[in-house]
């Protein structure tokens, strides 16, 4: 069944991916009508999340943010599909980095990197970064249930010398790289909610106490990697601008969870600036009020 689903859907996705951007976003507009008005995809979750994060704003403002978010979500969907055939030059034009010199300096210092990102604006096209640096790039991800689509995603990333690895594969892979004196660049989209039975650390996010993933910080300290945060800004439809900021070059000098706290605060700052670009369909606050005493 997995292969059947793949051979049925892949030609359709490929045809969408070769559309010029003007038509691609027309498809996005159609998906928006379907998801928002007809299916109502996760509207209840989005409303609850927005109310929790912004209790002080009006119902009309919540509706405005919600509509903008669904438009952006649909853009993200078609942009992910576009990744199948988009050219390197086109992606470089649409996903820009403002201060690559930060990475070049760390490379000169022979420092591997742990990069923190939020589910904000665009994390699909970050892989174009590999065309600008000599680091071996790893992105930690959740494996897709359909192994054929999982291979497709890995193949797309491999075009830019990026490697997707699961959480279980991460530590062994990075230990091997360190032993081989390889410089690695390791991306973590860290702000999703961990399973309650694996929650080691709780912190306030948008004023609500929730469990937080700390694996990225643990790896950075154990393997002595510099820690950075990537702020992504949506300039206009289909165009993004990203800026690196150093959290710590020497993570072992910081207190436990301080790196995670700093990264989480920077995600918050993005939400206050333009909340419509956050992934509100994720149940980020589902474990609120369940912290062990």
C-alpha cells in the first residue's frame, strides 16, 4: 500500500513542483479554501493555541492572525513540493542569509555547530545553506511512516549535501564525525512538545509552563559544539531572510538549560513580531498543568 500511494501521488506532486511560482501560489490559494473553509483543518487547535499565547488580544484580531496563518501554511505546503525540482540558483535567491560571516569565522576556528530553529516562517528551505559552507550538514527529523516518501525527502536534501538523521541516529553519527575530525552543522527545530514521559525540563513559553526538548543542548555540551539560533523572516510570498546569532561558542561554560532558555526566548520574540508565521496547528501546550510536583 505504501508503494501504491507513492506511485499515485508522486507524479501529481512532480507536476505541481514544475509550475512557475505564480501558478504555484494559485494552487496554494485553492488549498487554503479547502483547508480553512471546507475541511476546517485543526481550527480548534489553532484557536486554542492563539488564545493561550495571546490572551489579551480581541477575537477579531485572533481571526486575522488565524487566516494569515492558514495562508502561510498552504504556502509552506506548496514550497515543500516545489523543493522536488527547484533549482539551486532559484532557492538561493528566495532563501537569503544576512550574515554568513558568522559561520565562516566558526569554520576558521574549527568549531562544529548546533543550530536552534523554531517552527517559524520556513524551515523547509534551510538546506540551501549547504551551498554556502563546507560543513557536513545534519538535520534531525522524525522519520515518515511511508518509507518511499521518506526516501524522497532524503533525496531532496541530499542535493545540497544535507543528511537527515533520526533522533536515535544523532549521537552515534556526531561522535563518529568528531572522531574523524569532520566539521558538522547540526540543525534542530526544537520547539515542538516532547512526550510527557520523556520530559526532563519545563520552562515558560508564551507565559505557559511546558516541557521543552533539551537534546540539542545536551549534544552541544557533550561534543563541545558552538550553539547558534537562526531567526527567519518572511519578506514576502516565497522570499525569506535568515540571520544567525551566537548563543555560546563554549556551551560548557553556561548553566544547564540556559542555552535552551535563550533559544526559546528568541522563538517567542518572533511570535510577538509576526505571529501568523508560527506553526499553530501543533499542540505545543497540550501538557500544560501536568508538570510533576
